């Protein structure tokens, strides 16, 4: 215990990119994520958002939890933990997964990278060491290592992201399909690039040994100088992910292991993630409960809403009638989408009312006067932002 | 000969609360207290000039906000201030610093065990869930499960419904939790012994159980189910010391024209025709009243201030068998400066928290083994707090007051009765341990008060010095408290009630026992209820 | 190709009871036992040439209902007569003898108190008794049957009458010590009566919550908590059960260890389809019924990949570490216990409750007490087949011997506790050492390796309030069914639990036949 700095225990950890972030964060807009000092925004949220949608931006994912799961039984262990069939994740491929309690309630979501026959990386938003260790119990040959602090990871997102990587000299990156992993020799180590991200747009995530992190940042920024590269923070990410209709813990779902009240957590079916639950694979935790849920149908369904007017439906209740006497759900995330020019939201709505009319009661403030409006909501089938370039291989350069 | 509607025996915080609610309902109430000060175990006393000693209870988290608000205690001078985390000391150099900030606390746990740092979320979630369920019952009178009266049946249904709402899985987990030991409960979450020891310490405070004894996980919960402003598990200090709580309630009582008479120990409860009709004081004065409320513990009430002949058959034996075991000691120290502890950064925020000298599970359990054998451990568990770091009223500027609570200290020693020499030797053991973690500590001592169960019993009348007025084990909890059949504050003699911690919900400065008893009395008198029914926090 | 209706894993007494009932119910049953002979902890073994003993040295009330349903008497089961008295040994030779309705060697007041105590406890035990032979309700789904069982339980307690019900609510969770302190003054009597609430468990006299339930559980058995040695010893019961099962058509294959329970985890979900033996043989069956302990069944035999994570964790955290060591002495004569006419009965070496408590204290830290407490008996006095003519076997349950000794179990450590136990007995039976011709000490770790019982725990997992009734072994597997369709439990790890009463096997078989 370091007692020379009397506040050492209170200080947040610093990302390997911190020397550059500190310079760029002219607004000193810091918050925290998993014990790391983390930018809420660097300069201006909307500016950063448009960089992501129009040019490219980098988002620090060092604080995101990363676990290395290795061993002969690693695949079986993961396959029993998550609802997707891990056996189907090919070498150097990534899959988005969720994992649940025995009762089929969602603990967290994350991505699984298959790095070898018997080696995986799992990433997720909040720590899950205890759950992983609990899951690994009883398997002969599997080790779980938290490698969060050993890796530097940076997400590069936006239409020019491909061009930047090409400029950086990553040969063959053009063949990377969505959810592909490519490996490049990098100053004696390996730079791993996955075509993944949290913006719904063209984008990549770069992973390298911690000691090369800053160097990678510099080389990436040098390559990106002509392509408008810019760091973006938590706030812009949240805008981009909502347009892509990606879910967030503590917004769309309450992590089951942190849920106090009975069934205040969610099932994958409620979150519209039924496609991630594979009943054809070998046994997985929560299978029986989820099968019940599937047959019965979820009580709530996470729904994408296009809402009348321009006032964001933050924390609004959803009603089945304009008089607001029959409450049928609540908004989990909402904003005005600058790219789509629409008032968008995600909302949890009682499944049995989904096909009827949907009304939101929105409260807002105008120069200290508080108003409320009841407005009509339209269900959307597709995410609000789905550019074709996100799926094209090779992708366009701008 | 004066006459009252109700006499409350004992001016502890529950007795005062009970009296305040009766007076608020318009009754003519008298509280009689044997000491020359009020407060019972919630006191502040100037034992050294310039210092206010909270010589018994020292921190507070169970005080029902509903009562605080209802009796308007802040207007009567009460301010409860939450204090920040606790520094836990291991057997050796290990320290577990409980930072107030969530991120910092997580990183600190991670330093000891990444697994446990993560598991802490689940632990806190589960404890919160368990707490919420119990908290719903605190300001309610337990039902009598042997009765068919509609009120009892309704209350049982309420409980069943509340319990049911946990969902199948949590019902099982709850029952499990309730009956197991603190150590086993913690094993479900943690692997690191330092973390387990720190988390287990609320499981032994005040009880004659060890961390490995089944039932100690409930004790753990009993200590963390309180809250300060809705944050469950937080502890607070009363500005001015714990006596401020008693004084504010007394002030509320007086505002409703209630009376308090000190130095008026009760010799005997007067019973005529199997009805309590008043009390006889130790000085021979007889005071009559329609109702008598004993705020003393159940054992003392029925074996000391009542005639066995006045009691129905079997009650005396029940009282004798009532488990009320002294297991705790207290060393209160006036300090000339702030002690520095090795391995702890000089962080002013941390200094405003407490210190837990828990060592390890084994050290704690071995201290319990000593207690069983009628001695105290050379390496006892100590929970300390330095309220003067927060509260300018309890020590002169620059000087400090430190409360040390020690588990375990036997009520009876194997080698004969307590003597002043043995008491001082016990105090020496405690400051020796503190000196080990804070070299130079002894030089700071200005004055020191050592209280073994013997002193606690003699001075404030808690039998054996048990801080809860009776063990908190299943056989003495809820409708079993103090005895099955008498869980609703009414005692076997008509017009006699109990309001102390011997009744549901048990020990702690919660004021709930006194308030619940008042509700029952008013119901019997067919008076409108003045007692808040439930906590108003939406959880 | 053989297709069995049921394969039963383990031929302990519960496995045999279950096998016999299923076979009588018309099923084609195969029992697989790893050991060379059936019986589990009740099987006899020769520990010294010519001397045999079984870990369970006496029987307290094998269920009369099971015995009747299986007509065990016609298969040679003779429960034996004259239950063994419980004799608390005193160094000052003031021994206390506890028999069914009376106690001797104590004051008149204690004698009277004992009769009252016994009557009241018997009443409580009777209120609980119906539930030991019932499948426990499940809390969640709330089927009518579950609700009825709940209502029945409530009613049965309510029927005790107001004051007994109140007393029951209080007493049920009392530590043994408090219960005794309230009733008696003789230290030896208190210790002796505490014993049956503690033995076999990780509890000491001061431990709240479960020991009175344990006493009541044992009192609700048909022997009323009193022990006897049946004809042929504990193995007499096993032999009768074996004959009964075989007569009903069950096939018992000894020397065949099960390596895995085969689970099909395909699209239609899980089903147990049979077993794979240690030799690699695959045997298919409609269902598999495991009499093995829950940890072994789920974690070793089924495999965690077929189970949910939370469930696995609950099985993992079951408390399965035994605390009873077993001492067997081969004696070439009847030892003389000072002040005792004949050493017939269960002799207790536990002079007072603190002696038990303090012996337990050491085990908390992984060591053996310097002064172990124990129950000993000479089964050869009742069953002469156990030893050569004129010779005898002394069998002792020694507490508290930790399954996981600090530093691990070595021959030296085993020898040390064995020696300490003999020295302790010698204080009550001077000269016994000269009679010893052979000896053996089995630690819980030995019981685990020799008898395949996790932690060497008598009851497969701790019999405690949080692991009993609808929580035994854990919710989700407490109704003999498990999360794996086609896999059932029937061992001591299920409700109602351990000891040799056969009810777990009996309840499981009924559940399966339904």
C-alpha cells in the first residue's frame, strides 16, 4: 500500500492513452469507467458525434473488461455459459453474446473472440470475474485471466476508418468482413484488429500489448490526420449506439446479479435478443427458463420508437391511450437523432400492447417553464442508422 | 400520592420514545429512571472535562426515519451525520480501506482479490434485498402465529405476501441466509480472508455467537439493515454523541407534557388483581398509574422488579431462561491528538471513518473460544470510531475522543468475579492491541474508561451487559421475542407492557420497539394511533 | 441389448430400498455398486483377521413403514430387541444411563425433568414425523399438492396446541446446550442428551438452529431415537434388503463403479440415458437414480457442462465435510469399564457439554482435539459373528475429526488421533490396551476414499436448517427429481436425510413410480 501519496487509493487508473487524451480533453470533462479516468467528452459531444458519423473517431476501450479464457475445456465452458453456440465461432471471428442466470435473466452482454482452437477473449462492460470463475468450476482444463490492464484497446469508428487503417499500412485489412479478426506484426508484437464496434457504422477495434498502446495511438493519429480523426467520449458513444439500437446495461437492462427486486432484470427475449438464444446447441445456463420464456412469450419487448415532435422522450412513460390512463411501458433511452433527423427512443413495452396505439407522455423545460405533451409513437423495425458501408467488404474509403 | 395514565420504567431511548408517543396521544406520562442521567445506553457523559463520552452505544444507523420525522427530532436538537468508510486491519500488515467512492472502493477490493471485488456487487445486492424485507417489519407488531384473530391472520398474510414477492429462488436463499453462519454466508461470495473478516465483523458485534456459529449471518444483517438517508448499510454519528438522540426524544416528550424523574429506580411493579397498577420506587415512594411499561430487559423485568407470585405460572422460568448474554466490552478514550495507524494513508476522508481491528476469521473465532472459556482474548476484535474527527462538540479542538467496542468480553470470568484490577487488565489488552497498529497511541491517552459487561450491567441495568437486551437468535426473534406468546408488547400481567430492545425488532438504537409498544397500548386504550405505521422510504 | 427401466448408482441402504420398491413396482432395475459388496457405510469390513465392523455400528430405527412395505422380516431382517441404553461414562464412576423412558444415575429432579422432557420432545417429534416420509413441496409453482403439504405442515404444528406450539417455535432452533441447561442439572446427563443432536454434523452444543431438529429427527424415527443392533449387525439389514431387492427382480452388480451418468444434451433438452462404468461399459436405461451424494452425483458423474451455473454453485457450496472419525479395536476379551457391569450399550465419553464444545473448537481450525469425545459400543456383544469366539470388537465414533486436517492426513496424523482416542478410552477402561490385538482408525478422508462419500460425511451433506426439508440438498433437486430429466436422487443427501432409516430411498421410489 502506497502511503506516500495520501490519496493514492482514491485516484482513478489512467489509460495508456492518457498522455494524449489529457492534451485533447480541453474541457476537462472527465468521468470514470471501471476504475479508469474516462472522458465524458473531449471538446463537444455533438462535434464528436458528427466526427463518428462523417469522418472517424477513436473511443478508448481500455477500461472495458477483457478476459482470456484458455484450455482444452475453454470452448465447453463458454458454451455452457453463453446462449449462443460458441462452437460455431470460427477461428479469428467475433460473436456478440449474452449470458444469463439459471432463471434466464440477463447478467451481461459482451463479445467472444476466438483466437485459437482452445483460446478465447471475452469482453464485457462491467467486471464478471466472479461469474466466470463460478462458470469455470468443475471443468478440468480451463483458465480465466483478467487481461484488462495488459491490453491497450482503441475503437476506431466512422466512414473513413477503413482508409485510416489502410494508410497506417495494415495490408489485407480490406478483406476483413464484419466480425473478422486480422492480425498484423507490430513492433515485435501483434496488433489485432477486429471489425467490430458500438456505433452501427463501419468501424474497427484495435488491440495491442499495453506497452505499445501510446505508439499505436500516435501512428493511428498520424495516419488519420487527413481523415479527420478525433477522440470521442462517453456521451457521443451513447448517441451513436442508440441510433444503432444497441442496448446498454443500467439503461435497457439491469444486470441480474445486481438486481434487488424480483424480475426487475430482463431476459434476452424481452430485449429482442431471442436470436442469440440457440436451443439446438448443448446445454447452457438458463436454458430451461429461457425455453419457457420463449414458449410463453416475453412480458415486455424492447421496442424502437420514432416519436412525434422533437422533444426527447427521456424517462417518459408509454400509454396505450392518449388520455394516459393505461400505462404499458417506459422509455429506456431517448434522443433527437441529428443524423436521421428523428426523435428516437428505445422503450420497454408490454408485449400484448405492442400492436395497439402507443403514446408517450413527455416532460420538458423551456426557459424554466415546465411542459408536458402527449405524443404519438411509431414502432420501427430496423435500427435508426444502418449504412450499407457497415456491411460492405471491402468497405468504401469514405 | 400522584397518579399517572402511564409510567415507563427506564429512560433509555425506547422508553422515551414510548412515553413520547403516549404523551402525544394525550396521556399523562411519567418516565422513571434510576440513574441521574437519561438515555440508558444512548448517552453522552462528560467523564473527562471537555470530552463527551458516548460511553455505551457509539454509532447509529437503525434509527427509524419515520420516527425522527414524526417526533420532529431535528427541532429537538438531533442531527445524524453519516460517517465514511472503515479501515480494516488484518492480523499482519494487510489493510482493507473502505473508501466512500465506489470506484476507489472497488479498486481497493481488487488489490486484495479481483474475484471478491466483483462479487461485492452481488453481495451488496443480496444484502439490500434481505434488508428491505426485514425493514418492512420493523415498525410493525409481529403477528401471533398461534392466534386466529383477524388482525394476526391479516398480518401473517401480509408477511406471506411480502415473502412471496421475493420469487421462488430468493425465498430459498433467504431462508438459507437466515439460518447459516456469517462465515458460511460470506463463503458464498468471497475467497479472500481479509475481506471475509471485514465483512463478518458485524456478524459478531454484541452477540454470544462466533463467525462460525449458525445464526450469525442474521446478526450481520441486523447490523447492516439500517440506513442513513436510504443508503443501506451506512452508519451515522449523532452530533453531540449518542445522548443527543435520547435528549431530543426527551425534549419531544416534554413538549407533549410528559414528565421524567431521574434517580428514581423502581423497586417493584405494583400488581393488584393480576393488574399492574403502578410502581414502588427504591426510596419507597409509590406511584400509581393505569399502565406500566417496562423498558428494562425481559429478564430484569420479571426476575428483579416483579414478584414471582404476581406472575402467571411459567413466566418466571421463561424469563430465567431468556438468553441475554454479555459478550462485549467498551473502552472509551480521550486522546490528546489524532492517532496515526501504520499502513493507512493520512487521508482526511478515511480518518473520518471507523477502524475495524478484525484480523482474520480465525482471530475473531479464537476470541469467541476464549469467551466460552470465561476469559478475554489477547487479540480481541475491536471496532473503533473517532467521532471527534467529525463532531466538534465531543472533544476540545485538536483533541479527540475514541470509542472502542470489544468483542468478546465475558460477563463472568472463569477465575472469579470481575475486580477493578481485572477490568484494568482488560483495558490494557485493548490499548496494547491499538498500540500495535498505532505506535505511540498510548502516549496520546488523556483519560480512559473501561467497561466490561459487569460495568454495563451495574450502571445501566442491561442484564449481563448484553447490548441487545437479549440474544438475536431465531428462538428470540420476531414473534418469539422476548418469549413466544408475548411478542406483541403485552406482558402476562394486565396493563403491563414492554418497550425495550427485548421486544421486536430487537437491539440497536432504532426507537422501533418503544414506538411499536406505544401503538399496542393506544390500541388497548381505544385511543387513536399516533405511531407511524411504516417507513416512508420507497425502496 | 439390455434396456433397464432404472439404474441405481450405489447399493447403500437407500439405494437398495429404492431398488426393491422400483422392482416391486414392475421395473427392470439394475443396481451398480463400486465396492465388492453392497451396504455403503453400513457394509461390514474385516479390519483385522477374524474381526469385522461396519462404519454404522448400530441402527436407530430403520423405518417401520419401509420394513413393512418391503416385508423385510421375511427376508431375514430382525431389528433386534432391547434397544441399547445410552450410557454417559463418568471418571468418578457415576455413570448416567438413559433408556427409553427413564434415566438413572442422576438426581430425582433430573429424573423427573427427563420424563417431562422426553414426553414433550416425543410430541414434537410426532408432529414432524409425517413429513419425513413425504416429498417436500416446492415453493414456486404452487401446485395443489404442494399447497396441501404446506397446509398439512402448518396444521400439524398448530395441532400441538397453543402452548406447545409456542414452545416448539422457541425450542426448534435452540442450541443443544441451552435446551439442556433449561432442564437438567447433571452435566453428564446434559452432554449425553445433547449427543444425538450433534453426532455426524458440524455442530457443537452452542451451535443454534439445527441440533434440536436433529434430535427430533432421530426421535421421530421408529426406534424413538434409541439404537439397537439387529441380528447380524448393520449388515444384517443390508443382507435382508439385498435379498428383498433381488427377490423382486432387481439385479445388483458389485465391483462396478460408475464413471459417468450419460446425459443427452441435444435439441430437446437434457435427459439422463444411462451410465458409463469405470470399465467403459455403457448401460442404457429409462432413468438413473443416484444414491451417491449430491456433489459426487452432479459434479463428478453428471458433469457441470450439463447443469446451470447457479445450480452447480449451490451444489458446490453444500457443506459436505464430515467430522466423525471411526475407531475399530480388535480385543481378545471383554474390556472392563470401571463401575459398569457390562459394556452393553452406547457408551459416551463426553463428561460435559463444554468438553464437546471444546473438542469441536479445534476442528474449526483444521486440527483434532487433544481430548476427543466419542461414542463407543461393542457390537460383538450382540452379534458374535463379528469376532472370534471370546474376542470382541470395539467400535467408536470419535468427534471431532476434520475431513481436511491442516497439513493433510498422514499416517502419523492418523496414528496420533488413534492413540489419543485409545488413551481417552483407557481412562474409563484401564487395562483395555492389554486386550488390543488389532486396530484401525478411519478419518473422514478415509471414508471419502474408501466409501466414495464426499467429505466422508455420514449424511452426505450437513443436516442443518438451511439444508433440510425443501432445501435438501438444494432447491431444484429437493423433490428427488433433478434439473436433468431422467435423473433422480435417492440418497441421504435428499429429504429427510441421513442415518439408516431408508426413507430417502423410499420417498424417491414413490416419486418415481408416480
